C-alpha cells in the first residue's frame, strides 16, 4: 500500500491488517524471486520498523514515518538476536540495530527455511490504510519436490486485536514525536503437510494498495510426537499479585500421564514486561507443601538454572530425568528473585498451592514444607508439564464446567480427570494424556479479558482467540474436545454466532490434522440468567451439534447425560452442585464416564 523502501528482497508471507496511516503511493510490482534460489530471511530484510527514541527518523515502518520503539522492545525483553518461544515455536528476533532493516514486506520472495513439523509460524504485523487485515497466499516447497499453498493473515500493528497479539508496546514513534497508541506484533501459524521436510517458503505476493505484510521471523514448529501432555492449565488473565519479592512459589498440580522424563512450561502471556525465574524444581508431593524426597532441579536453555521470559513469551525447561508417576500430585517450585506485582494466572485452580515468606529467597530445593507459610488458590506462570514418550494428548477446551468449578478442591474430580483415569486403566486404545484447558466464564465468540493489561477479569480471551496457544500448539495433540457455548448464549450471543464459532474452531483444528469432537451444552434452568430465551438458544446450538453433518468428527451428548428426564431444561438434581449451572462431583463423574473413548481416537468411527 505504501512507498516501498526495499533493499535486497522481501521476506515471509503473512496476512496483515492495514493500519490507519498517511496516504501513500504503491511501488510497482516486481518479479518474484525464483523458488530455486531462496535466501535466508535476514538477507531479504528491506524495511526499518524499529527506531531509537533519540533518533526516530531513522526508521519508517508504515511509509508515514512511524516506527516501533527500540527502548520499548528492550523493556519487554525483546532484545536483538534473542530467541522467543511463542505458541510452542522458537522464533529468532532480528539481530539488527535500531534504524537498520529488520523485516521484509512480503511480495513473493523465496525464503530459505528448513525443517520438519506440523506448522510454519511467522512473527508479523500489517501496515496499511483503514485497519483491515491483509491476506495473501504463499507456497511451501518440500524436499521431495511437492508443494502446498497456505493463506496468511496478519493484523494491523496499530488496530489489530490485543487478544491475539504476541506483544504490545506502549507507544509509537512518529515525525511529531512519540504517541501513546499501542503497537502490536503477532504470531501466525499455518499448517504444513505431515511428515514432509520443508525446503523453502515463498511469501505471498503484495496484497494490494490497502496493506503491507511485514515478516520479522519464521520457523518450522515441530509438535513433538515423542511427548505426551501430563498436566496443563490455560492462562485466564493477567492480575495483580503480591507484590512478591524474592519468594518461591510451590504449586500443586496433578499429573495424569506418567513418563520417565519431564519438562515444565512457564508462560508470561499478556504481560508487558519480562519476568525473571531464578530457579525451578519438580518433586512428587507427600502432603501439604512437603515433597516425598528431595526436589529435582530444573534447568533452562541447556543447563542454566534460571531464565528470563520476555513479555508475551514462554519458556520450556530442559527435559530432566525425573519419573512422573501416573495419577499423582506433583510440586513445581519456582523462585522469583525480583519483585512481581502482576502475573499471568489460571484463576480457578480448585487446588491449594503454597508461597514462601517475603525475602526468603530460593527454596526450590526444600524437601519440607515449613518455608511455605502462605497459600494460593491460583496457578501463576505454570501452564504445562510434559513427559517423554507416550501416544500424545487429548485437549479439553472448555469453560467453568471443564475447569471443575464447584468440584471438591484438591480431589481432582473434574470430568477431564475422570477421562484421563479411564484412558490409563485400559489397554485396547492409546493411553492418551488429557489436558484440561477449561477457563471459568470463557466464551467462544467474544473475549471476557481483552488480552492486555492488569485486570480483575480472569475469564480469558475467547476460545477462537486462544485455540492456537491452548489446543493446537499443545504437545503431540491428537484430538480436541470442544465443550463451550453456554456462557455465550447466557450473555446474549445468538445461536447462529455460536454455531459459526464452533465451525471455525473445527475447521482450524482439522487443518492441523487433529480430530475434533464437540459436546452438547448442558441445561441450566434455575440459574439466575438462564431464561427461556437462553434455553431456546441452547437448544438451537444443540440441534446443530446433534446433526450428523455438523463438521465435527463426533459429538458427545453431555446434555443427555445430566439433564432431568422429567424436565430436560434443568439438570438432574443428583448431578447438580446446587447452583443449577455447574455439575457437582457426581455430575462431572457422569460426564467423564459417558465418553466413548473410541470417539477420541483418530481413525476410529
């Protein structure tokens, strides 16, 4: 859309949302680089997006003199040459100094990119007029001579959704000085053909005068077939904590699938600043905050005892020789050496965890629990534990019913817990791990938490906006169960919009080769806002889900399992927690036990 300041050539493909900027003339199109002669992405950089606050004129991201602040990026932990773990992929942030070319405007360039995996992940942003997304189609070339097309869409750097951004920066540099408008960068993943090795990637052609697609980084993401998810939780919001200064979290989680080696995943999702992890450990829990033996130290980045997690990014510990038993409580201890005033959290842990005293330092190696006098009922930072080996994982994407709200605290009686035990107790089918990605108050269509800033709302971004992070990027995911929508219809979203959202979730998961199973919405008559109009919308959504042509691979009729046969718009009293919306322990057990395990296995009918 804008005047091109092209150097050598353009980089990766992407769909960019156009940004409101000054009118500019488009440069004439030029012939695409031949795919037989791809170049590394950095050699294709032709645009300067990042400028120093002291010399902002040295960069021009959008053709109107605006740029990202190098100081803001540094404050977020996005340093030149750093590796960023985003949505499970490892992306290299450009090494270039402020005022130097640091991204490529996509226009059919061939990028040398190698690897074998399930997805191709881009770090991108769009610039343009009107704030509309820019979309283009590119091509992946494989070592065996085959190719596949992909569509890439990148939101606008100034007006794109905060709920899907990788990072947001507090201001934008411009000809008149800095402005308080937030700048955004995004990760976008597209599917690859299974089992084939990538040789190069051709970026989309220039999408036209309305927008430019800027690519900063790209990587092939291998969703490891050699790991199984043992435990997980979704980041539901970013809330004020503490302050915690030089303290150790001791988080209690329940491992489902066991294995001979383990790693943890820590996330700084939605944050504006990096967080320092001084040390971490894992142990089998004895009772309370005490371990049954000395905790096993964890390392990061090939042997470092700690790590710094940039804003919006995540960190994986190195796999460690710690045998995780099936169906067992673990203690994950995390030392926070600095002062933490806000943290990404999973709010409804339904589990008590522990916190050391202020200024008590690194207590990750403590076997006993005496150093942990305070308790928590949230899970900060920790989002997953994976084990080596196993057949992979089933992801349960849901709301408070999946999250286990109203189940007995510390008893692990959520319906995904029941499902996990059933998989482990049989041998006829793969013994999948089951990953619980329920968030209380979550919706399919609209965000509860808006995706940026400290907030008391911990209902999460919408299922559509978190699908990549919470389902598609999970280790060796095989199947996704979607059990959401009751909050949408309770809060006024039409059945048509909910069905459209369900279709979109199924389509995206199918594009990644996953099996997708839906569950009908359960009754809620008697809950304050479950009016007859809500019931009508619920029944309309369930009619779609029960239709054999509903785009899902199978449907679990959770409604039929727990409704009262004499009054089907309400829950059977024996299964009701008492609030008429959430099942209690007995109802959650009935849901978990009703699932035909064969329906969750790819290839089974």
